[in-house]
């Protein structure tokens, strides 16, 4: 008889796959930007998109890709110690987005015409606010804080499009307990 994976094993595998995907694609975005657009002020990131998907799938476990995205950005961009703090801790400011997700209900947010797309944009906004707050704490000047919102504005588009696509893929933008129960029920 075939051994079934435990819930913890399934979650660990899923989170590992998400972490590897985030690492590969963030690296490719950073490398492409350095190669083709070295003088461009704008950046793009999948941090909010992947973090939103993990929040939807696993709730608070989305803190893992939030921090990972900050680490990857800083490592491959040659970030300073302060930048590591700004991006890693700043991305964790997205954690409060899980509260309305759970209060409204993941299924309602997932299937809602507007909620499904507003949630990841909230995650992105909270990440930007977190980065700005951390930079301010570390001594940045107020005018420089605007850059956290403007330079990364392409990420809103990336996030919106990725979540729009993920919504259409079965089980990707869905609580995994709900997904597994639904699949089990459909199988009979």
C-alpha cells in the first residue's frame, strides 16, 4: 500500500517549491535588469505575488517568502546590511494582511471579483510601507522614502497579473486544506 504524506510533509514540500521558484525568478529579474537596463531606476519583484499566494495557501507561513524575497534582492543586488534589514523586515509588514484574509474568509477573497485582486495589492502596499518605515528608523530622509513606492511601481502590475493568472489555475490561489478536501470529494 502506498504511504500518504502527512499534512506537515505536504506543507513543507509546497513551501520549498514556492521558495525555489521565488529564488529562481527573482534572480532572473535582477540579472535581466542589470544586463539590459543597468541605468534604469525602476525595479520589479515577485515578492508580493508569491507572498500573497502563500498567504492564501498557508496563512501566516507567507512570512517565509516575504523574508526570502528581501534576502534574494539584497544578495543579488549587492545590498548593504541596512538594506537587508529594510527589505527583510519591511516585507514582514505584509503580515497584517492575513488578518482580513482570515476574517473575510479565504474562499470569499479567492473567488471575489475584486477581493481576490485587492488582497495582493494590499500585501504589496504593506511591503512598501514596511520598507519605508524601516528606512526611516535607520535614518533615511523623508524625500528618499518616496522611492520605495515609485521605483517598485512595476511590481504592482506584476503582482496583479500573476494573481489574476493564479486565480484561473486550479488549486494555486486556494487554501490548501480546502483544495485537498475538494479534490478528495471530487475523486469520490
